[in-house]
């Protein structure tokens, strides 16, 4: 765990020194660094001095290689570390982001660890939702192994933690063809899911302005009422038992699924923001450029073009925001209202799948939409604005 000074791609990696305290204090006061790392909050001059002293001690006893990342001949850009348990971590100063600092520095330290340190495997972990760190790991060649519950990240113990590993020989080379590089689906989705969930304005067929927004606990009573509607329950994949518990769980799961980059779940709100229904777009496992949509609206919203407008707005937002190539619609056979909504938006019929649920056969209708299939209407409007998780 005693790496030499490492120079790579315009960067200098070296042990922290007391002269770095002022720059370290400035960098680590950044809310983004404090949100995702285990550094103390607040982080001032005393904390910087302690960090530098502890880093020197860890380097001396071989428990970790904590290195500062600097422009070769210039100022502080970030930090990178490799522990004796062969776990990689990194951060970038706010003034240096968007320049590939964490990726380049990590690649230099990993190359040293594999070539000089004799490592066979390096681990990485990050709290679910830290998409910027996950993207760096993917670009280095790490393979995501799963999500663990209650695994600590530094001094914190988040509910869910991404785990990944990199074996000797898997470290990617730099360059445009590296995994998850700029312009890829992974890069586009990391940028989208790093931001708050969206609010999308649209108009129903009657011209009424409606809104898609993240669900909140205030929606629970209306969600419970919707789950009591026989026509809604008839077509659900899994009818709820305890409707109130199901509604509360849906609100919580919407936030968790957005943080994980797995699903966009939005409430359909009327002109005053009141709940009319909901729509969900889930990314398919193993096919991140393909989504599957489901939706329902309450009795008061039916026959007004609410579901059609909401579906058109969601897919119109999702194709560019999530770099999708295809959106699928599935419904139980016989759900003619849902099928008509999908057809009005442009979904193309693909067939029927037979499934067995609770011991009996049920057919599933299938159709799909490519970006070129989307049918606009007048006025066609889908405006992405700021939202909240």
C-alpha cells in the first residue's frame, strides 16, 4: 500500500500533505461531496488537518492508500483511495467536475494496484442514487454485482448500497470506446436519474392543462379511493389486499425506484395538482434502452383524454431523457380502454402472450412504440420542468 507518485493523463497522484489543508477544506465543504462520502459534516480546517494526518498514518501502516489528485503542476482536483481490503473510492472537487478526473485518477491507481500491488480483485460500493460514482465505476470496467441492504459506506449505513467488482485484466482503457462513455445509454440515464424526478406539463384532449409529478404522501387518500374502484382493480397485475398500505408503499417505492434508476413513477394531477391517476415507466433488466409502461386513471378522469395525454407526455419525455429505443405496453386481454389509449399514442400491436397466474391461464396483449411511431396531437405539449423526489 505504498504507491509511488503516479502521473497519468495530466494528473499527479500523491500522498496528502499539510500544505493541502486549505484546498481540501474548500473542496470538501461542497454539499455533493458531503452527501455521498463519509467525510465529516461540516468539514473545516480541523477536519482537514485530521484527515491529512490519518491518511499519512494509513499509508504508513499499509491500511489504505489515500492520495490527493492534482493537476500535474497545478492545484487540487480530487481524491482517490485504495484500502488494504482492495476497495476503491474517489471524489472530485466541484471546480474540476466534468473533466473525467475521478475516472483518470482511479485508472492510474488501479493500474498500479494490479501491476505493482499484485491485486486480483478490487471492490467498489456506493449508496444507491449516487449515479455519478456508478458511471465512473462502469467506465473503469467494474461489473455491478447487486444491491445490498444495510452495508456501510464509510461511516454511514444507507438502506441500499450498490456493490461492484473489477478483476485483474478487466480494467478498461481510456478513450471514446470505453464502457458507458459519453453518448451511451448509461451516461444519459446517469445524468437524468442524478437530477430530481421530473414534472411534465401536458394537455388532455379537451385542452385542460394537467401535470405529471412525483407522488407524495398527500396522494395516499386518493390512491386508496382509486384502488377501491372495481374497474381499476380488475386490470391490475396484482390487486392489493390492504389498500392503504399499498398506496403508502407505492409512494415510497416511487422515490426508491427513481434513486436506483429503475423506474419513473408519476402522479397524474389535475389543474390544481389533485390526483387523477398514475403512470409508471420501468426499465427492463438487461435492456436499459427499453421501457415498459403501465397506467390507470380514476372514474372522474375517464373519457377526457387524460390517460392518452399522460402516456404521450411520458414517452415523449422518456425517449430523449433516458435514451430509449423502445417502449412496451402490456395489458390483460380484454382491457380495451387501455389498448385504445396506447393505439392513439402510436403503439403498434405485436401479439398475445399466454401466461398462468394463480393456477389459471390469462392472455396478455402486447404492443410497442418506437420514437418514430409517436403520434403528436394539437396542441402537442410536454414541458420538462424541475421536480422533487
